[in-house]
């Protein structure tokens, strides 16, 4: 792809003309990280922190922030550039122009098992050994990769992709433009048992799971259905690999939930919240809109909207940083305390 073609296509994606270098129309063959970029490669510089890489990169073209000094330096080195208010976002848009994930053509593999009551939309793709049970409804252009099982009454929205070996349990509702990655299980039974004198009585999980439009679920993640009501993942929320969403959780719109997060039953997460890796939340915890829980945080109560929390149990991030700074000094502080105790026991004045 010529550099001029790239600029034109990105202008169309962004709905406006872009400021870019002129007179340099290099051929671009790949997108790559700026540290390893070579001839024919497109990369990006996110901001001043990485400005020095303009001097060293061998990339043929860069996406740069609105910084005339960086742009001039790139031009002096013969590197074509495009200006972007958010270089990383534009780089993501550029990747989509060079690469699209594998998607089979619309077809139904002869080994697929489809109940007669299933409703299929137009241009669907069903891979080998897909099983669609009674009452399943698929929208238009749904793509289901091999070995996927969809239980009775589930609904899958337009253009949604179900990757190999995932399982969609009964009555699950998945919106349009969702992606469920390999090995994920959506709508499985929540962990509902009532204690009795004789052990645990199983509470049947009659509820359902709802994934709103644009939700993505990573590999081997699970979203459980509750005893009653629904477990809901809001529009455009993204779940990483190995995430567990317990029964009855209500996750807002535009959230990002990283790998190995575990949410117990009834947790509420507000819109645009971010849960970093290995965050855990106890039953009925509440995490406000725009809040951030850093890695390994344990949430037991309420996190206020916009608050950043860390540690176990979770505390305000600023308090956590101060506590962490003290932690390394605990042995020294302990020795000081012991000396003070000895002085007090002897009744003399500490020096």
C-alpha cells in the first residue's frame, strides 16, 4: 500500500482530512513496533516519552502526535508521517487496513447438527461439529467456528463470532458484533447452594446471561447465570482471558476487565470501570463508574465512582503507595520499637 493510499483511507475512517508529510510516497508492506521497524514498515510514536525513537527507528512511515519538532525530525530523516491527536488509536485503525482476522466464507459444514426449530439468519457460517439445539436463533452473518455448542433458546445477534470450543448455555442472549473466544463458557450455572444440616442443597439457576452489543469475552473465561434474573455485561465491555463473572453480576458499558479477574455473585461494576489483572471482588461489592482497581486488588465493599484503589483489602491508591513505601522499612521500624520497649522497661530515657 502506498503511503498516500494509507492517508486517504485513514482520512475516510476518521471523517476528516489528515495533516501528513508531502512528497514522500513510500510503499508500505507491514505494521510493526517502532523498535524493530524496518524499510516498508509503518509504526507510531505515542508522545514525548518516546520522542527519542524518531532518531533511531528504521521505519518508512510514522504516526506522530501534534508536535512540530518531532514532525520536522522525521521529515529530515526521510520518514513519511501522519499527524494524529491519538497516535495509538490511529495505529490500531491502520492495522485493520493491513490485517483482518480469519473468517470463513458463509457456509454450513455437513457435520453440523442443527435442530429443525433453529432460526438461521442470512450468510451464516457454521464450522465442523457445531451443535445448535432447539429454539436457537442466529442473526445475519453470524460466524460459529468448529465444535461450538449452543444450548436451547439461546439468541446470537448479527455479525457475532463464536470461536472454537466455546459453549453457550440455555437462554443466553448475545447481542450484535460480539466476540466470544475459544473455550469460553457463557451462561453456565452459577455457584448456588444452600447450606443444610445434611450438606448443600442445590439451588437451580433459572436465570440467564445477557451480553449486550459489542461485548468481547476472552479465551477460557466464564460468565455464570443466576438463580433468578440475569447476569448482564454492558455494551462494548471487554473481558480478557481467564476472567470469571459470577451469577447475577451487573457490569456496565465500556468496561475493561483484565486476565484472571474473579467477581463473586451480585457484583456491580459501573460504566467505563477498569479492573486490572487478578482483581477479586466479594459478593455484592460495588465498583463505581470510571473507577480503577489496580492489579491484585481485593474489593470487599464499595469503590466510589472515579476512585483508584489498590491492595488487599482495597484502599485508596495514594494510601496504598504510602503504605508500600513504609513496608520496606518495617524491619528497621521493628528494631526501633524493640529498643524503645527496652528503655521503657528499664525506666531510663531513650537516646
